[in-house]
C-alpha cells in the first residue's frame, strides 16, 4: 500500500485542487507553545483516570482477600483473661429454731478471683479453607485481567477523544470555509441583482444556503467544544491545545493482513476473554468449596488454664494444660450442603456460558473491525479523490455560470458538494485511525508503545485549540461579510 500522501489532491495536475486541501483540511490555528500530544495525555489518563484507579483498588482488595482466606490455614492463638470480685450470700435456719421461733443464722462471703486461658490451634486438614484460598487466587487472576481491560479501554477512550477533537476541528474548518465561500456567492448575487442581471429568487436561494452553512458551522463549533470536554473528563486536566495529525501519516491495511491471525491474537490476549475464562475457574473453585463441607476437619490444639482466688476456705492456685488432635465431621445440616453444591454447580454452568458469549463477541468484533479498517484504507483514498473531482466540478460550474449556461443553484450545489467532500475526507481519515486502535484493543495488543508509535505522526508545529467567542461578540463571519437582508422587488 502506497503512503497516503501519494493520493492527496496535490498529486493531481490541477493547481487549484493542489492548494485547496491544505487550506481546508490542515489546521489553520497557530498552536500554543505548550500544545499537548497524545502520549502526554495518555500518561495523564493512566495516572488520573477515575475508572482505572477504581480497578486498581479492586485488585488490591482481592489480593487482600486472599490473605484473609490464607489466614485460616495458619496457626490460631487466642488468649482470654478474667478478674472478678465475688460475693456469696447464705441463710440457714435450724429445725429447733423454727419450732420455738428463734432467729436463724446468716452470713456472707466476699472474695476476688482471676483466670487466664491460652489456646492454640493448627489446621491439619481443612478442605474447605484450602478451596477458598484456591478460589481467591483465581479471583486475583480474574481481577488482573479486568484491570488490563480497563487500562486498554482508557487508552482507546483517550485516543478516540483526541482524534474526535481533530476530526471536529477539520470539519469545522471546512464549514467555516464553506460559509465564507457561500457568503461571497451571496454578496455577488446581491450585486448582480442590483444591476438587473439575475432575479430575486437566485438571491434568496443564496441566502438560504448561507443560512444553512452558518447553522452547520455553529454545530461544528459545538462539536469541537464538546470533544474537548470529553477529553478533560478522562484525564481530569483541561488542555488548551493539542497537536494535529500530519498529512503524511500512512493509511495502510492492518498487519498481519489475515483476518484469522487477528482472531487468534484476540483469543490468546484479549483481557476480557481471559477474565471470563478465569471466572470459570473461580466458579469451579466454588463447587470445590461446597463439596468440601462434607469432609472432616482435623486440627491440632493446645491450651493452658490458670485460676486463683483469695477465698479463705479454698485459697490457692489452679492450673491445667491440654494437647491433642480434634476431628469434626458434619453428619446432617438440614440439606444445606446439598443445596450449596447445587447452587455452585449452576453458577459454574452460567460462567461457562458467559465465557462462550464473550469469546463469540470478541471474534465477531475482531472480524468486523478488520473488515472496517481494510475498507477504511480505500475509503480514505476515495474521499481524497472526491475532493479533486468536486473541485473540478465546481470550477466547471462556475465557468458555466459566467457564460450563462448554469445558474446560481448549480454553483451553490457544487460548493456544498466540495465542502461535504472535505468533511467526509476528514471523517474517513480519523475513523481509520480509531478503528485501527480499536482492532488492536480487541486483539489485546493495544498498549502505550502503540500509542507512542502513533504519537510520532503528530505535528508539533500545528495545533488545535478552541476558544469560545466573547459574550456579545456576535457572528464574526456575517459581520465581516456585512450581509444584510436580500433585496426584494417593489410592490
């Protein structure tokens, strides 16, 4: 595939067409000294993007969860102590005292006591805890792939927002040029009407086209402003200017040029596919956890007990220790274990279907994007040639208008077609770039290095910026043309 520059209108024989494209498509604004490039903005997003920061925190949470589960397999040591003040009340009555109505004997006893217990256990066999640790490991794998998918999504979102700005800017430049050209045509029509060369209907037709072009220019300005806002949302930083894309950037088919090769890459590297596959393993571990509830738990234990009190009748210290192995086995849990196994089995089945769905979706996305990028190459070439053809058509229509074989509607249609072709060319060019990056994302090969390679095709000398007009400034184009209401015939 030849470089894209070879198919630009400049390669044609017409000097007018050669001069048109740089004037209409290339950014006409002077770049500020600190215009940001794609690589800088991408790094800002990787550092400041909220969704990416959330994904990193989620991975940290899952990693901590594994340590929680692992703790159940390590020694457990507990200590407990007690200090108490005790008071006992006693009341005794003898049979003789009861017969003769004499008093009874009463008394109380107050004393202090203390106790200390130390206990240590170590799991020797606990299938459930072991399965929970295994599941936590699989969850870390899944969340790691999810983080990679989020990082790639940030890369494609930033690149898409960046090139949406450039696309909106070039379309805006085309619409501004269109408004100026049609404005000049309107002014010429007014002059011709004043000397009686044309009818009022042609002036009104030119006015209608001018109003339409003005509306299209205003919409294009709005699109450019919104594009800058979208980029700020991704990075948390406002950029006054960004670098434009060089015309010399090659537009070539995806490499490798076999669609199946991209599909194989995607199945091996797409982080969403890998995350879904890891999700199957997480669910399989859930089945192991449920089945392990039927197995015995064996643990070693040791404990030491110490107690003391200052009671007069039994004053003294007591201590005891114990070392042994304990076994527990659930015999019947009311059907809970069986239901848990059935529940986790269904969850495993659902995760397998989710994985298959993600795999099919990825294959379809890669195939569609490969076809789209391949078509984008020829579309860009065709759009560039359409500019040359429409420029030639406009020149011929203007010549016919001069000699009276064409009317102003024909000229206005030719003007509209030319600037539509310029806007379509800009749209096709940046669609190629974003579609190619999206293809890399779906294949799991989009990374900072790919962004850096694309960044090399940005022009440091040309930048794109957007400044809102001052309040009350009015329409500078209409004011500059000094176009008023079209003249109307007298009653």
